[in-house]
C-alpha cells in the first residue's frame, strides 16, 4: 500500500479578496502533481482556505495519517500558520518540507520552525526526489536544490538550475484537492515563469530567475482539458501575459479556433503592462480570444514614485494607455502601491503630505474610470531589495510587534518617511478604497434593473440606425450580422455597469469584514510599541527582525 503525501496550503490570517475568490496557487498544485506522478506516494492537497472539514490537523491526521507533509510558503502572510502546522507534524515524527518565496529567503528560520527540508527554487523536480528518498531510504544529500539539518549543521546541496523544459511538466491535477468547500472559481494557467525585471518590491526574479515559457500548444491542451471538465473561467498567473509576443499571438489564435469549434464563450483574466496598448494587433487578437480582464500594476500615479520604482513609464503615458485599453473593451483592474518609501539613495523626494498623495491617486483612478482597483501599502517581503533597504535604515517594525501575518499589503510593516504619520497612512489607504467601493452601489443596482430593457432598446437604435445608413468596416456584411454586432456592443456596455456596481458593493463588504479583524488586533497599540522600540534601538545598534 502506498504511503500518503499531504500538501497543505496554509490559511490566510485575515479576511481579504482571496478569501472570496477561490483559486489555489498554481505552483502548489503543480508541485503536488509532480509528486503524484513519481508514484511512491498517494497524494492529497488540503487548501485551508477552501476546506469543508474541521480545520484541525490532529483530527485530519487521525482520520487519514500522512507519512510525509509538504507546505506552500509562497505568501509571507501565511508563514506563521505554516510554521504552526509544520511544527505539529514534526512533533509527530512526520517529515515536513516547504518551499516558496518566503521559505527560500528565510531558509534558516524555516529549518528552526518545524520544517525539516527546504526546497529551493522550483519544486517539481526536487520534491518528488525527496519523497522517493524518504520512501526508499535514499540519501537526501545527493538531491540538488534542497537544504536540511544534519548533526546540528545546515546542509545546502548543489544549486538546481531553473526548469527550462516547462512542456515536460505534468499538468496540475486539481482532482488532488480533498474536501473542497466551494468549487474552484478560476483555473490558474501558467505560460511563463520568472521575470527579467528586478523591481524593488518583488521577489519573483530572485526566486524563479529569468523568464522562460512553455509552448502555446501545451497551454492550449490544458485549456481544452479544463473546458471538457466544465471549466470556462481562467486566470493566467504570468507576470506579463504579452511576453514572448509571437507565442502570445499563436496562443490567442488557437483559442479563437477552439471557441469556434465548441461554440462557447470563455473568460480569461491576464496580467499585463500598461504599454501593451501600443500593440493594436495583439489587443484585437486578445479580445477575439475572450481575454476580458487586464490586471495592470500601475503602482503609482505620482511621477516621483514611478522614477524611484524604475517603472519606465510616466503619468501621461499611463493615462493614454489606459484609455486605449478601455476603448478595446477590456475590463481594467488597476493595482497600486500607496505610500512608497524613499531612501537616502532615492533619485526623487516627495514634498507632499500623505493626504495630497491620496488625492493624486484618487484623481487618477476617477478620471480613468477603472472597473476595479487594488490599493495596498508597500510590503517588505523577505529577500526583496525593498526589505534590504528598509532593514539597512532600521525601518522594519520588529516581528514581535508586527509579525509576518501583517505582510499582505493591508497593514503597515515599516516606518514610513519622516514626514508621514503611520496612522494617517493607514487611514488614507482605507479612505481611498472606501471612496471607490461604496454602499451607494446597492442603490445603483436597484435603480438600474427596472430601466435596463428601455435603455438597451434606446441605445441599440441610437447605434444601429446611423451605422445602417453609413456602415463602418465593422458593420459591412449582412443585416443580421449588423444587428448582432450592435446588440453585443450595447449589452456589453450595460452589463459592465451591472458588473462593476456588484463588484464595488462586494468590495465594500470585504472592507467591512477586514475592519473587524483590524479592530480585534488593536493594531495601533502594536504600532506605537514597534515605533518606540525602533527609536530606542536606533540610538544604540541596528535591530534584528
């Protein structure tokens, strides 16, 4: 009988948008699937954020004992929970392994916190070899890409290079999940890995290296398999969907052909850079391929911030690109970092209050009419340049006051610039979100529903008749095609308003639930203690967080 390998995705510490959108991390599923393909273990995945059973690993282990446990350490905010679960299984004598951005950056910390084996970098090759060694009594020291403790010393094995043949990896098996509470909403797809940019606040390059891509055919096969199982909603986890342009074009054309074959619409959300707006041909192909939502990291509408972050874009271009993307019919999800710190070596200094910065953000969001937005505070993720700079200036709040669970963008984890009050920064961030996500959209939904058919009819004839008299290139052809085209455009525009009103109301409810967590934590008390300790230690020696 095969032994059991249990892979655990730790629970989020606080309520957030990911608590509602059920989409597991693709990397975690891919690694667990690789272990299953090795054949030495029976594999199950427990996503603590989407688990219908009692979330007590004592009971889980009694019901079905695991012989080897893996844990996903890609999100720093879940690390306290990861260490708690790892320590429990380690105490039972069950070997534990963990990997991910945080674990890679804090190897020694992990190995002293319940993790027996740290998997460095990508795990699809390393973890199955670890599982095989545990099952058959092999030598861990001969496996490249891992670290473990032996005779009180940390053993680092030979570095394993990033995986180049991504087509050779098995497709993630979402059937490995145990006792899902809610059906997975979006199937995560991945065409590229790594990143060629080294942004201060991001750890992708350090963790995964330079960008690599699998073939369009590999991705298309996964889409087909998923659709055959009844899935129609997908999210590309690539940091930039438009990388490797020729490959992106080929994939979009394959999706268009497949859609015609099955006669169904699909839904894709992707992450891109705003300057994709310059590529009209690719934008049209993406729309034809049912790419509906673009998630764009604008980071900041303040020129000084953009220069400090080395984004390579200016405010005028961001406005211009956004309108071009909206004119192509995409839903735009704008992602922003508010209150980005400056340092002694920063090229630009901001001489404006935090309230003035907030107004700059709101003005940009308002005039570009984003469909949805995400505004977070900078997070000093371990291993990033941002974390190293803050540490060098003794600005990181001590972990005993502000621990890793706060590293999700909703809390302040470092001392901001000298002219910024931390409480005011927290307040202005929440205020920005409340201005966008409002209870007022409940009233809008109620008002829009009864007038929907009348407005649709009015706008249809207002568009169709002029086009019928003076047809544009898009309307040339049969009368039926012109009618369908007019109806689709009007329906999409009206549906967009319903969609956005619903999402903005939902966003406010998420904020309300997060506020409950915030009040329970008494965060400002911890903040004052952290600031006092920083001030005290600055007068003596650098703190160690």
